[in-house]
C-alpha cells in the first residue's frame, strides 16, 4: 500500500490549518500590540501610536514585582510537591498490582477534570472548616491539587514503558533501592519528570480561579492583572505584564514538548 506521508497538503486543508492558528493565536498577538500603544484608557484599533514607556512604568511598579515574586514562589513550591507526590503515586500504580489500583488512578486524575470553581469552593470550605487562615500555603495546596495530576500523567506513562526486567536485574546484582532508583529508574523517567514539572509550573503560574478561592488577600500576578483591567488608565501596563506571563508559560511548555517527543525511546525498553 502506498503511503500518503510526505505528500503536499491540499489547499483547503492549508486554509483550514491557517484559520485555526489565527483563531488560537491572534488574541495573543493583540496583547503584544497593545503593550506598545500610546492610548492608555481603551483598546483602539488600529493603535493611534506606539511607545516603549509602558515597559519602564511596569518595571518601576513595586506591586508588579511583589505579585510576580508571589506567583513564582507558589509555582515553585507547588511544583516540588507535585514532583514528589506525583512520582510516588505513578510508581505505586504502575509498578505494582493491587485491588482498586485503577480506582486510585482515577481519583488522582479527577482534580484536573473538575471545573476550577468546584475545586476552589471545596478547598475554601475545607480551610474554613478547619480554621486554616488564608496564606501563601493555602494557595500552594490549591495549586498542588492539579499540578500533581500533570506530573502523575507524565510519570505513569514513562513507568509503564520502562522494562521491569531492568529493575529486577539491578536487584539481582546486589543494588539497593536507592542505587536502583538513581542508576536505573531516574535515567528512564528523568525527562518525563522534568517535562511534567515544567508544565506544572506553567499551570500554577497563571492559575486564577483556584487562587481566587484560596488566596485571601494574597495577590498573585494573574489576580493582579484582573484587578488592573478594571482601572481606566494605564491599561497597556497590564498588557506588558501579560507579555511576560505568555513568555514565562510558553518556554516551559516548549521545553516539555521537546523533552517528551522522543519519549518512546526508553533505555532497555526493548530488552
């Protein structure tokens, strides 16, 4: 049978692909354009002029830096928690067989399938029930609920493609659990964990809904952006900050893509 791979796409297919890309990315491009506009009260099209003044204004605003620092802090801690818990859950589900294993896997994945507002209401109710004051840690716990899922999905897929005979051979040769993890398991799942961690960081960094219910008076960068949009002046500052958010979230996702696209090539997987 003759393969169609390598043949040129038809013109309607190219037009459809271009239309889909424009639909997805044109609003993001508008953010970049409005970051340079001279109009500070509304979004005029075309912009009346272009300027770089909003970058210096955003740079010198302490509230931008404080909210950015909080977002980075929360995303970092939530990612670390997700890496530990997600990896342990993936190892337990994929490397052992026990009654209810599939149910546990479903429960681990469930938080990311639920609407964010449901997760936020549930967490807020739990914090109120146990008299837990809102702080950075309540935001971290809220973000960790879905960050764990991202790491788990990456890790469990890689665990299931890793040959169990490698672990058995390592044990037979006298290696202890730590040595087996360091020299056998970690090299095989390392890129999956790195990709999962990057995606978890990106998701946590731009989370809004869960943060609204768990943050109290704490203001992360996305929450700061929402409040700034209500103000009538200096709206381009919000677009400047939005550019930073796009870049911060785009780079980890791009790196995760390149790290996992060759994920089928697992050491020892074919032995």
